[in-house]
C-alpha cells in the first residue's frame, strides 16, 4: 500500500501524518510526504524537520 500525505504545518496535517505513520506501520507499505510552496522559507524547513522527526519516531528511519 502506498500512502501520500500532504503537509502544511497545521495541527490537522500533523495529526494526518501521525495517523498515516501508524496505519502504514501496522499494515506495511510506503509512506510519501509532500510539502509544496512557491517560496522556500524558514517555516518550510521547520515543517519538513517536524515531519522528519515524526517519521523517525514511527520507525521509518526518515
């Protein structure tokens, strides 16, 4: 199973990512995370760093 999760830094997207990590971890498969922006900012890096941390905590290895 492949799961694609878009993230934007909101609490809702963080909850969706956490849910996807649990779902894919329990069922197997691949999890793909995407964040799109027209302009890279410090906020973009913070959003991606948070996602990386959540993936590592879910034993996906980043």
